[in-house]
């Protein structure tokens, strides 16, 4: 079957150009399939004809993929740039010490002594898995043993009161913000009723994520007391696959046809055919793919009826 898809692509200059671009990304950036096109062909086999294969190629070509180096870079950027700037602007009152060394020392001492880091969400969510990646990324800046990490479940536990009197900020780590509804629900139904929150109202909560939708960030900041810090600038509706101003399917006719194809397939794959809460995202990380992305990208069917490009692991 791979030969059929391959021949379709080779016989169409437009598709061949997109496929070559995808494989170049794979070799030098994705580094997911060892430079071998077989897995890409397997994914393209999900689609039924030349038109569907072309629209699938357009989707693959426009997926925002974050490899390991970029994820680590973004966490370092968040800590050393975004967080540092936030602290000096909003916490320290712009009380800058005299030298760059003094600034760095003040920053590191604050992180070491007055901050806590928590992977946001239960263990099966992506947040807790961020702790390992985060520690790796920032180890050159501050040793992991000099930072305070707490499991999310321990913070919420009614039987586990933690001494937070000398702490000023709790960082909730995550990778991607979609609609923000899950985060709002966690805040309002779990965090603010916990003993550790009620007895430590002096603490600020900073929700830190690699990237996310602008609407989700606004939702969180409007309906919780969390402030959001992102590594990448927040994404507007142009990053949604089928929005009117989509950067993925720019042609309206192609966009409508692609939506029809992806939604029809998505209905078989997942209860949200166009991604969790209709986020219509096309994003993946080297360690996993958020369910906000189209399920045609990440879903594997046990019966072999659908093969993923960037598989999601629950």
C-alpha cells in the first residue's frame, strides 16, 4: 500500500514538493522516524484518494513540532527570561542590585528559598511529566537539589499539610494551554478548597507552559488567581486548522474540504473529532501529543484501522 501512496505523491509535483519538505523537517528537526519515510507513508495510507492525501500532506507540513532541544530551550527561556523579568518587575519592585552577578544571585536565591515547583495535574496528565524535562533543562542554571518540588496530589491532599509560610510563589508547570477550561476547573474545584491553599493566601500561583492559545490564557487569568507565563508567544485563531484566518489551510475551499475529511475520520477516533473541546490544533512534542490536536494526527486504533503520525500516549 505504501507503494500506491508513494506513486501518487511522485506523480504530482505539488505533493512531491510538500513531501520533500516534510522529510527535510524529519531529517533535521523532527528526528522522529530516523529519516525513514515509511511511518509517514503509513499515516498517509489512512486517507482514501489523491485529494485526501494532498490535504493530509498540507496538515503534516504545518504541524508545530517541538523537539527535545527546543523544549529544553523554552524551559530555560521561561526561567531565565520570563520568570526573572516577572520577579524583578512585580515581586522585587524593580529593586535591581548593582551588577549582573548581584541580579543573578538575587534571582537564584529567591528560586531556591521562596519558590515551589509542581507539575500541574494528576499523574496521567502532561504537567507532572514536565518536572523531569524541566529539571534537565535548567540544571545548568540552578541545581535540581536546590529547588523545591512537590507532587500535585500531595499539595491537594487534606492529610498532608505542607509548611509554606516562607514560600512566595508556586509554579505550576505544563506544556500546552488549549481552552484553559481544565485548568480553571482544577483551580476552582480542587486547588482553592485545599488546606494548603486556604492556609497560605500570601502565595502567588504562576502557571508556566511552553505555549498555548491566547483564548485559553485569557480564560485562565480571568477565572482564576493564576498568572500565566509562556515560553512561546500565545497562539491566536490563525493557528487553528479550520478557522477563517487559518495559517494551515489558507484557501477557503481547501479548508472546508479538509475540515470535512478530518472531522469525518475524527468522529471514529475520538469523542472530540477536531481535538479536545474543538481546539483544532496541530501541535506535537517529542515526548507526546496533546489531545487538543486533531485526532487524525495522534490516534492509534487497536484494530489497525488508523495509524498515527505523532502518537499520543495516555
